[in-house]
C-alpha cells in the first residue's frame, strides 16, 4: 500500500509524505532513534527492522532526502497508535514541514484518528 498525502504547494517546496517503504532511509531512522530519541536509545537494529516491517510507516522527505518518520501500529479497523515520530532538528522550525507531518494523523488508513 502506498499513500502519498501532498498538496501542490507542499510538493512545490520540495516536501513529500509517503507510506512507500521503499523510500525509507533506514540509516536516518535508526540513527535518530538510537542516538537522539529518549524513547528508543540503544534499540537493536533487528528489532527496529521488525517494527518497521509490521507497521504502516510514514516518511517525510525534503528534496528526496528523508527528514522525518512516524509509524502507525493499527488493527486497520478502529485503532491506530502513532509511534517513533520525529522530524530532524534542522527542519523542526519549518512551518511547511510541521504542517506536512500533521497529515500523518489525518490519513492513517482505515482508522479515524
């Protein structure tokens, strides 16, 4: 399943939000979660790979470079738990980036979040 939630203004500024796992940069995700997050420091590589494999993942990109991530753990009926949400520090003050990351919560497939 691939969901791309973008309006033209967002795309014109070089941003993209997608659930296409082939676009995910595992090294960016692992580096942030392992070294910078307070909730996943020291997470084993294999555990993170399994978590990504079994979740609906959202990548946030700017000029084709991954700058953010979130994953939804869901029964795909009524429940979705959003986890491991981050935007790289250098993009956090960017209003367009913040607005795009909110799209994650609006479009979790099959769930009213």
